[in-house]
C-alpha cells in the first residue's frame, strides 16, 4: 500500500539491506531454482490475469484524468495479449542458459598459477521506470536469472498494475524457496524514493532508468550509482538510391507506425535524392494516409502539400507519436553525416540492395544498433532472442544495446596456486 507519510530514507535503507542479503543467496542459487521461480511466476500471471486487468483499468482511468499523452497511455495499457506475452517472456528467460558461473577464459602461467575469468552477478540492480507495467516482470526476471537482487521503482501511472505483477513474481520466488526480497518493489509513489535510490552507494550496484527524457536527465544528473541508460531513441531510417521500392515502403511504414510510443520507432526518415521523387512521394503519401504527420525539408514539402515545414528542432526530437521528420540527403555519406549530427546512438537503419553501401553504413554509423533492410522496431532484447531486456544502453562501457541476462553479469578472476610466492 502506498504510504506517503513513510520515512523514505529508512524505508529505502531497509529495502537495500534486504536486497543485499537476498543477492548473496541468489549468487549461489541453482539454475533449477531460478528457473522454477520464473515459471511459477509466469503461471501466477496467467492465473491472476483478471486481477491484473482490473488494476490496470484503474491505472488507465487515473492516467487519462491526469492528461497523459496517447503514447504514455499506449505504454500503460495491458490486455490479454500483452499479459500472455509477459508470462511467455518469463518462460523465455527461464529457457536461456544460466549466465552465472561460466568460465569465460582460462590459462596457465609459467610459474604454475592457474587463472580463470568467471562470470558473476552484478549484485543489486535498481530499476526506475515510468508507465510500462510490463517492465516489472521483464526487469525482475532478468535480474533473477542473472543472480541479482532487484529493487523496482515503477511510476505512479502504473502503480496498481505493477503491484499485482510484482506479487506474481513473489509467488514464484516463494514457490522455489528463494527469498521474497530477491525482487522488491518500492511501495510508494513518493518521488523522494527515487532520489534516495540514486545515493544508495554500497546497497545498489547499478541503476537502470527507463522512461522519458526528463527522468533520464534527472537520474544522470543526480545518481552516485553507476547507470545503464539511454537518453532518447532518436532513430533514423535511411532509404538509399539502391533500395527495393516495395521493401522500402513496407519497412518505413512499420518502423514508424507499428507502435509510435516505443524507443525503437523511427523518428527521422532520410531519403537519397538520387532515389527520385517518385519513391519519396510514395513514402510520404503512405505515412500521411496512415495518419502520420510529416514534417519535411523543401524537397519533401514539394511532393505533397500536406507536409509541414520541418524546423531545426525536428531533427533532434523523439516524438513518440504519429509524427515523423523527413529529409532528402546526398547518398549514404549525406545520411551518415546527418545521423552523426543528430542520432542519439540508439538504432539507425539503412534500406538498400547495394552491398558496398550497406557495408559502409553498418561499419561507420556509431550507434548501439545498426540495421540493414529491417525495421527499427526490432530494437528489442526479446526480438534479439535474449528473452527480454531490462533496457537499451547507448553507453560504450560494459553494456551496449539491449541489456539482457549476460549484460547483467560481471566477472572476477580466480587464481589457483600451489604455494607460489612472488619473487623480489
């Protein structure tokens, strides 16, 4: 129950200490026990589906009353399909190989020392997220599989939905004999809890923020705990002169309009001037007819009077809505130059049948995910075969791209001797 009068520092300290204790148990937990917890949690989600939907409906009503955007509402809503997918995601994580305890490499030294590098959990992972209640299941599952304790702080928008989902995860932990405190949920919407998490050095090992730009900026500015993060998903799709027309039209439509509110949605469409006005017109018309607002440069405006003029800020905007910026560029070099200046480093794609052009783009564009002839909406750990993801990282240290179970581990060196001493 949300209690706004709680002593937040004391509350969070207790949660952190319980997580540390649970993490020590999880680090030694068997693969079978972790998998049993995940499968039992999936079973509980299916059994309690009506309860989850009822809670979610209350969250949605409250969110609409607050005036949340359509993109935020879309992220919040749970239906039968999304709940089934959530349960299946837990089972998919259970089927993954255990990332803990793997010998990553090993070698012998001339003095007889045997050295091996072994994968280990990170420890305690804090996840701060906004309106997506399914993150509760994904994050909890991935942390558990990788032997980490989790502290989940969802947004007020999904508070009731996340509460029931978290309860299902606890059901799974209990059924497997693992500590219920292995996956904890911050039981308050008080924003002071976020501030407290960001300072819990020694109790939290890494924080993963998932949400809008304002949340990420706050976490980046205030956190004393290391982060896995991406600030924005300003994703580009570039249509080259050598693109297959039908393929381009299908991919662009999916990349933008399948779900406009996700971080992998294309926000800027770049079209090679040499592709011709006919293809540009087809792409723009498809988007407009699908209900997408198009903001374009002069060449794009010329193909359809409904196109609005693009402002400078449009090239740096994550819309998360049915809006797209369209610009014509001078070949792949022009596309890569624009991407270098405006991409957030999340996901960028090229559509072309020219192998040399594709290779240039794939090897040169410095983003976490670079795609050829595929929709940017595939920028997702589940679609990568990782079971699920705790988020996308645009950092270059430790984890980059979808953060799955392997990325939620570190390693240590084990050195085995027979009495060797180091000479002076």
